[in-house]
C-alpha cells in the first residue's frame, strides 16, 4: 500500500471512528459492537505504525475526549477512607464484639454483615448528576484525588448514564482493576513492541488509568466493580446489601461473590471459601471485606482516624518463598532510627518480584539469627510488606551479624534510649541530630511526601539530588527555589533530564502548596511520634500554626504550667507525644525553621465537622455512666458536631457532660467554673432529644 492509499484509508477510518466516539461517549447510543469498534481502531493504529506521520492530530489521540495535560485535583464531598485490617480469624469475632460494645448491644445480639472479595485495584469515585456520569476521581489522599473522568469514560464496564430508578445525585465508588488474563496478554503485547512489561495487574490498572493520553487508557483492558458510595442524599435502600443490589439493577458491575452473613462463623466460612478459590479467580484479591449491613448503625458507629468502625478488611495469609540473603544495609530515617534492610536475590512472591525485605531492628535479627549468605523464607505480610520469617538453610561460612553502634551516615554514636525499668528501646538511633545528613535529607523527603505537603515533581530522588547539590538544605528552601533559580547562572532547566516545561511544572506545584491544611503542615514537620491522626488532633485544638507555636513555647518554659496541662488534657495526646511536641518547639533550630516556613506558607485552619451546631469549637468532657450511648459513641457524636473532646477537665473546658457516678472530673469542673449538664441535657442542647 502506498502512502497516498494509506492516507485515504486512514481518513475514512478516522471519520468513522469519530462518529462512533460521539455516539458512545456523548450520546450513550453505540451503533456497533465493541468488537467491531476495536477492529476499526486496530486497523487505524496499524496504518499509523506503518506511516507514523498519520498519527499527528489523529483521532487515535482523542478517544472519548481530548488528551488531558496534568490531572486536575478533585476535593471529595465525602472523604474516601481506607479500611482497618485483620489478619487472624480471632480478629473477626473481636470486630463484631467491638461494634456491639460501641453500640451498647448485648454480646448475644445478632448483627448482619456483608462479605465480599477485596479487589486489588485502584479505588475510584464516580459522580452521577441527573443520572449522567459527570466526574470520576481517584482516592488520592482520601480528601482530594485526581480528576480522571476522560480516562474512565473509556472503560466499557462503567455506564455513562443511570436508569430512571436511580437518584438525581449519587457518587458510586468501587475498584478499577485488570484481570489476570488481560494482564498477561498486555504484557506479551508490550514485550513484542519492545516496551517494558508491567509489574502486576494492580500497577497495570493504576498506570493505565493515569495516562495523560486517553487513547492509551482506551487500549488497556480495564474493568470495574461497584461496592460503596460517597455523596448520596437519597439512597435506594437502608442496608449495604440493598444499595449494592440497586447498583446491579442500574447496570453497574458488582461482585457476584458478595454474601450476607449473621455471625462470625458464617463470615469465616465465606472467607475460607474465597481463600480456596483465590488462585482460580480471574482477578487478584488480597482478602475479604466485611461491612455492617444496617446503614443507620453504620452512621452511629462513624469513623476512627481514616477508617470506618463498621468495616474491616480480613487479609489472606501472607504468601512465602525462599531466596538468598545477599547483604544487610542500614538506612537512617528522619528521626535517626537505624533500620536494617535485607538485600535479597530477586524472587517472585505472590506475583511480585521482591529484592528487598524489612528486618525491623537488631533484636529481630538476633532472635531469628539471620546471617548474610543464608537461604531465608520471605513473606509478603498482608500481601504488601516483604519481611524475613526465618532461616531455611544456613549459608556456608555465614557468621552472626554485628549491628553497627555508629551511624553509617555521619559516624555519630548510635544508641538505644532507656525506656525506663531497665528496658532499652527496640530502635537504635543516631545521636547526631541535624548534623546527620541522612536525617536532614529524610526529613526533607517526608516534608514533600504525599501525606505531608504533597509537592508533585519533588519525589525522594529529586529531593536527594537537590540536597546533595546544595539547592535545598531545609524545608523553607523549597519555597525560595524559584527566586534563587531566577538569579542563578546555572538554571534548573539546563540540568540533564530537565527542561523549561518540567521546571515550570515543579515551580507551579510548589506555589500551589503555599496554602495547606494545618494538620498536613504539622505532620510535615516530622515531629517524632506525630502521625497524621495526632497532627489532626493538634490542628483541631489549636486552630492556627502561630497559636500552636506560642502555646508550646509557654509549655516548654516550666515543668508545670497551664499550656503544658492543656496539651496533656487533649484526648489522644499522651505523655510521650506531649513531651515530643514540647521538645520540638524547645529546640531553637526547629523554631527557626518553623518561623521561616510561616514566612513562606499559610497553614489553613481545619473546617469544623459541623458549622451550625451549638457545640462547634467547644471543648467537651464526658464522665460517669452514660445510659443512652456508650462513651465512644458520645465522643464520636460530639466530634461530628464540631466539638473538641478532652480526656480531663481544665479551665479551658467549656462543658462537662456528667452521668451517674461522676467523680473527680465533676469536682474539677466545679473548681474551674465549668458548666455541667447531664446526658438528657446534652441531647437537648444538640437538638437530638
């Protein structure tokens, strides 16, 4: 075929495909079968492969919608939370018992719970308005995800419109995945084309969905299972089971292996049935998810941290393999912790090639007597974190491993802190502090990481390069990078692998983070013992970065003062955490960095859970025996209404809710002049009599 003939056929195919795209993506009225459509596109791509210039501005680049550039951010109307995990059968019974205790139910009471396979894919939220799919977003950090609507519209499993029986507005949530057979076929095709094969089906699904060229996503065999929802003013049923069955009736794919159980025995029976079927299933799963069926009870149970109390993922037993331990490396973390990492002869475990594994700490190495040269048993705990279970065969000439007592990064002494009672901390830490380059660079990586400032384009590798070259030495340097680059004779854009576009994107990502939620700002500081949940607790209590700093400086001034007492009284802040926060703000270098950051960024106070509640922003303490709700339920209810719940009474307390048997907290309330009401008064106050 000549180029002229190819161009004529290409033009005819392009026009036909464009017409079918409009019928499918815009009118939701396809005129040919998927198989016939795929044949048209395959022929088009064959012509473009033979004559590459035909691909310029081709319809092959415009499947469903114009190729997107950088994905826009989407703030979830209802957060997309992760699930807590269970690994042992006994934990399933405890899961049910926890819910009953929280709800004040008898131990013998029956709770209906759904059970379904946990698909190993990419979480997705589909927003339907007036029954039309208008937006699709990834989970992201739970609060904010990526807008991948154009890519999702190419997945044949997902309907573009819902029937008249569906509500006007609903966010359907589920999992995008790739079947094992499709994954193998795709890898064979990539290998034949000289492309790098994908690591596993989950990575294949995630990578395919995040393509900026929509035609790449369209060429990948992605599928979808619906199993949950986000914003939904009017649900079609009052049970988990009922809503999922409604999804099915609307044309959304749901997992046929979902069942309804009424006891832990039934849940475990289904779990072990699915476990036995696992190797035969056409898709990857890593456990079974249990969800309380009654939606009203789900509402009462609420959430803890980033997970619902009414659901849990029961993970499968870890998969194992054996391989040779070739070396043990020591990594130094941002808090100075020396962490041993096993370097392994690569081995496939559960479909994933593993070459590194955790060894936890020096006691763990000694207990298992793991030595370089040994053949060891590798396990993927929960199908995620590779670890060494034990030694399968002792290597010839292998000698016991001697854990270093000096930091490999700076040569400072590495010691195990005294935990009291003659017990040493399990972790050995470098005493070098910020003179240790490993700690400084790890803190910078943490600062820019996904759950902290989440600066796109400033990943671990780039942070390390910029630190080594002196471009970034402290967090505030990130925000002066653009100004310094403008004055420099050696521009970032001239670096190998960089260009004007990539540098502009990095600077734009940095600028976008000058405003950031206060809890993420606190978490990014890398204060020891301060995780995301504790950072959120501090942010909700102190409201501003300046107030937090000022109060902690006061707390550090003397061993006993009001600021220190207030910190210790916050529910969820124990003695160890409180001391860690005070120590951080008592260090002049940390205060210098903190204030320098505040000159560059604007931390934003967290929105109250409720905005019109009479207890918004007030500090509430519950004490005594509550009769209409359990203590946990009371705390969850108060937080939903925007209140802060403290564990002890101080002069900063606004309200004490006292049930029968109230003791010392009632006396403290009287001493500080705190308003006291009973449980009935609480319900009257919040308008839920």
